[in-house]
């Protein structure tokens, strides 16, 4: 039991699991006592109980056993079925308690199978007492190891994760420098591939596999950024546990939350920088910038003149990247030093001794790590970058003829390459905005680190403890599904495919079969609907399936001719350890995966048991040493990948069962060892016997995975994808409403929980988290797909991958729009432009607000696509994706000067550029999402022409057809 309570978990997680495990075991003991009391009464009422002549073969030495009784056996079989069903239903409802549920299942099966042997409550109580003592002895050992011998706190873990994230952020900045140098080398003008190659060799989603030329710098940046995002998710998941711990340290729970928020504030604009890769891929896919050009009849230039103009434009496009590289590199170095400063100031890492006394004046690179002066230093570097940016942008706009509203009597919109130049300007501003906001995030982090020195937080250690409110919140969270936490899908590799509920993130929909209750009787009886809803739920069905599979093995214990065989030959192994009760999961893919790794883990453990026992020549001291070494090697993959603990835990349990039993026999002798009714087997027989028992249980689990019906990971993937797209429609609508409120200044006081902006923010955050959880779950489903056998046609994996990519992109660009409208006020500008900024920003907001843009078309499209994917029915005909809103054209039609490049240094102008790029990219992904959905579920066809017959014109049939 000390293994199954996992003492290597961080303290807060361990204590929560420990308390739940103890509670479930005590509850199982109470139910088992009730079941065995009923069994003894059934035995007393149906047979004459002879006085037992011996206690030999009793499960508890000294306890009396009675002959077979059908009534008692039927009663215990019923109770075993009920208890297995209820505990596995609980496991499906609360997948975070997978391991406590397994411990409870083991207790239930021990008492329910051995309980048929007893006739009096004294014997029953003796069994329950012995089993409870053994279980809680293991719990006590586990608690001692976790709390005293190897104390690992959640705070320590979150500090390690934060340190790793800060180092990874530094790595991103270093990689981004190489990425910037690679941008001019990309195929911006379609010279490396013809349009024919582009059409035939590229996919519509513009992913890495469709590139005509490799881009290792972009791939490295994407890989490192994805790693940082995963670490951020882990920090968010561990945060609530770290805040609950009582500890002796410096940083309080509120400080840890603030640091997490500041790290997120650095990561979000970095994700915006990384999105330039998607933009570049799509530009290359379409044939480069050359696609954006006016028809020949519109610009009045000869082909030679136009080619010369394009050649000059190419040089200017590469020139702007060359000019940006040096200022970007200098600011990147300052940001890296700022992150180092935070590491040392917050004591996540020790300050290097050789940097303790570096003087800023004497350091040629400005590298120093002494606290108070660093924030002004970083601010000066940001202002230096802004000054260089101003010069480059003005010069580049002059090259592009964008700096004047009219030149030589020609409007800027009439220039041959005006649209291309405008798009390039937006792209450059997008890149600069994300980079500058990253620097701003690092500056905020530096200032916060310095504030912890100023207020004395880092001066001394103090006792830190959770507040009553935090404990109360933990209690209710422990009872919840936890499907609003970012680590919810981490349970999928253990317990299958957890179900994500959407009702707490979006408004409850109307019930098509019931009107809202009005009368008192209707409101009272409405609660009774919970009963059929519970029994008909997917979780209850799963529990019933597990109970049925378990009884296929356990029934041997309740038959007259096989009851003794079940006890003697340890058939209980086949129904609890690594078999039916813990091998079956809610989907076929995850179930087969679990069964395969349990069988493989038992095979490895069997070989390890031979090595442990025979290598030291069966000497006890050597066996103990080798067992400890085996436990060490088993814990390494468990700690390295805690989301998939099956193989190490099965291996550890199997080794302890086999080797521990043989050591017991060696210590107390064979005669006493067989007094519990189990026959003795030497290790060379016991190990393969254990494998055979587990194999039988796994085989039964496999059978009931597909019988009488099967829930596949493929169906789960489709349903979750439909739910994700539906959530996306709600998320996009909330983002659009948020942007509208921010532009009009109607959010209200964000510190007030009842204000419009705060309520909308809470709803948007809930939807966003649910969306991330669904995306994580779909990635898990994709991994499990390989474990499901295919019958009939192949699964359209490529189509689902593209749909998943488009959904992620829509989420990303919608989030960027929300982020830009929230943070552009913090965009640093030159001091002498502040007055101009205020007047221009006022005019800009008034124009944006007067446009009254709506998200109806996008929201409607996403809702229709979600319904089609969820139900598998074809899309309605003639459905088209809405065209992205051209904000620049609408604004220029209302005020031609509002987007003049003379205002290019305005913070709002850069934010507008980011919104324009994100809106265009979002429109591309909407088109791709619709197209791939049509490929998946088809489109209703009206007007199918019948074939011609003898020259007679074809008839026109008005029917609906689904494309498969």
C-alpha cells in the first residue's frame, strides 16, 4: 500500500490523495462489514453451522472457517458487483482520484472474496481488522517517507518549474536572434517554387510539412516555445497546491501567484512573435508578396519598369530586417540579463560570485546583476530600441512612398505596390509590437523582483500558512470534477478519457423535452430526474462494464466446486492487480494501451524478480539490496513522466508481491505461510503464475472493452472536436464583445467583481481554460488511436489533424486580438509624442466604435461546424466562410489620414497592425476549418442530375445527399 499512495508526490498532492485514500478505505471497510453481516445472517438462516474442527487454511490465522453456503456466496457476489460498480463510477466521475479508487477496489475484492468463508461476526471483524492494519501500516510508511525522509513540497516543485521556465525564456530569446537572421532568407517572393508547385505540393493549412524549403530556425523556436507553454501549464496546475502548503520560506502564496502571472505576461507576446512563422508559411504558400499587386492595366507601367520596381522593393524588404537585427539583439541581451537578475533576486538560483561586484560603468556590455539599478537600465535599452525603430520605420516608409498622403498627384492607394507595402508594414509592426511587449513583460518582472527586496520579503524566512478562505476553497475543489484545471487531461493515460463538462463555462441550454419548472410540485419532482441521469450516464455505464468484467473472474469464488481453488491459487490476482478493475478505461484505445503496458510491466517485473532473487544466491541481505535498486530504477520513469505511472507502479507491486512472499516464507517457514489457505510456490513458479493470473485478467478486460459495445477514441475525438469548436464560437463572441467594450471604455472598474468587464473576463477565462483542456484531451486521443484496431476503411487522421490545427490557430489569433486591446495602452512610446498619442487615440477609438463591427457571421459558422462534427451530419449547402474585415479600408474611407504612416509610431497604430494581421490569419483558418469539415462530414447536395437516357435531357432531382 505504501507504493500505491505514491510517497514521491509533492506534499500537498500527497496529503490530498492520502486523506481521500484513507477515507475511501474506511468507507469500504464499513460497507464490507455490512455486506458480511448480511452474509452471516443469510448463512445462519439457511444452514446448520457445524463447529469448525480446525482453523487451518483460514485467511486470518486463528480464524474459524465454515463450509460452502450458497446464500452467503450469492449475497457476497451481489455486494462485490455493487461495490465495484460504485467505486469505478466514482473513478470515472473523479479521475484525479484514480489511485485512491484502486486501493479501495483492492480492499473491496479482498473482503468480498474471503468474506464467504466466515459464519460469525467475530471472524469477520478479525479479517477487517487485519486488513485495515496492513493497509494503514503501508499508509503510515508512505506518510513517513513523504513528510520526513524525502520531503518534496509543491513549493519546491513550482520553484523548479519557474526556474526552468525562466531559463527556457532566455533560450527563446537566444533562438529568436537566430530566427531574425533567417527571415531575409525566406522565399518571400515565390522565387524558389513556382505557383504550380505551390498548388500541388502544399497543404491548405500551411504547416511545416508543406514548406518547400526547410526552416530549422523556425522549427527550433516553435519547439522551445511549446516547451515553455507546457511548463507554464504545469505551473498553473501546481499553483493551487503550493498556495495550500504550510512552509518556512520567504515568498507567500500571493507572491507565487504574481510571479506566475508575470511569467505568463512574458510568454503571451513571445507566442505572438512565434506566430510570424505561420504568416511567413502562408505567404510562401500563396507564392510570396508577388500575389499582392495591381493588374497591369491599373498601374500603367511597362513590364520592365514593374520588374525593376519589384526588384527595388525586394531590397528594401530585406533592408528593414537587416536594420532591425542589431537593435533587436541588443535588447534581447538586456532582457536575458533581466531574467538572470530576477532569478538571483528571488533566490531561484544562486548569484555567481564573479558577478557580485561588476560595475555598470566598467562593463562594456552592461552586464550586471546588482538589483536597484537594473530596471532603469532595461528601460533605457527599451527607449534606445524605440528610437532606432523610429528612424528605421520613417526611412522605410519613405522608400515605400507611404510617408505622404499624395505624391506627384497620385494617391498612395494607386501606387502599383501599395497593398503589398501596407501588408509588409503591418507585418513589421506586428513583429515589433510582440517584441517590445515581451521586453515590457520582462521589465515588469524585474520591477516586481526589486520590490520584494525593497519591502523586506527576501530579507528573512517566515512561517507561511494558508488562509481559511484557501482551505475552504480547497475543500470544495477536492469534491469537484477538476475539469477546469489545466492538468485534468494528465489523468487520461491512467484512467482513460476523462469527460469535460461544458455547462459551467457556457450558459445552460434549454431542455427540448421539458419546460422550466413553475409550480412547487414541478420544482420538487425536477430533482428526481437526477436519478435516471446518473444511472444512464457514461460514467455509470463504465462502472457497470467494469463490474461485469470483474465478476467473470470473481464468480469462481462463489461456486461450490471452485471456491477452494480460487483461494488456494490466488485467482484474486487476476481480478484486482493490473487486471479488470484497473485495466478497463472509458475508450478502447486507452483501454488497450493500459492492458498492453500492464502485461508488459508484469513481464519486466517477472524478469526483475528472477534477477533480484537468484543473483545474490538467495541471501536475504543481497535480496534486500537488489530490491532497493529495482525500486530506484522503477521510480525514475515514474518521476520523469508522472502522467503515465502504469509500468513503474505495476512493476514495483509485482516485485514486492513475488519477492516479499518468498522472503516471508524464508523467514517464517512454509507451514505458517500456507495457513492463510494459499498453497506455496517457489519463486520460479510464483513469478510466471503471477504473469498468468494477470494475463487472464487483462484478457477479460480486453473482451469487455469491445463487448457488448465499444466506445472508441475516434468517436471521443470527434465529439470533443465538436465541443471545442462550439466553445470557440462562444470564446470568439466574448472576445469580440470585450474588444467592443474596451474601445468604448465601457468595461467599468475591473476591480469590481460585478462590473461588466470583470464578469466578461471571468466567463472568457473559463471558456479559454476549457478549450485548452479539450485540445489537450484531443492530443491524447490521437495518441491512443494507434492502439485501436481498424475495421473497414481507414480513419481520416489527416483531416482531424488539420481541423485540430485550425481550431488551435483560431484560439491563438482570437487570444492575440484580446491581448492587444488589453495591453496596447502599456506600449512604451517616446515622451515627445504623448500629446499627439492622446489626440490620435481619441480619434482612432471614435472611428473604431462607429464601425459597429459584429461577430455574427463568424459565431454562426463556428456553431454550424460544431454541430456538423458532433452529429456527423452534412453541412448545409452554399455555406461560405465570412471574409475577414478589412479594418484599414473601412477606416480610410471614413478618415483618410487616420492610418497615415505619419502615425506609425503610435501605440494604437501598432496594436491595430497586430489586429489586422490576426484578423486576416483568423479568416484563413475559418476557410480551412470549413473546407476540412466538408471533407469530413460532406455537404448536403440539392439538384443531383440523373444520367442521360437515349439523348433525353437529364431530369433534375431535388434530394439531399451526404458526402462520405
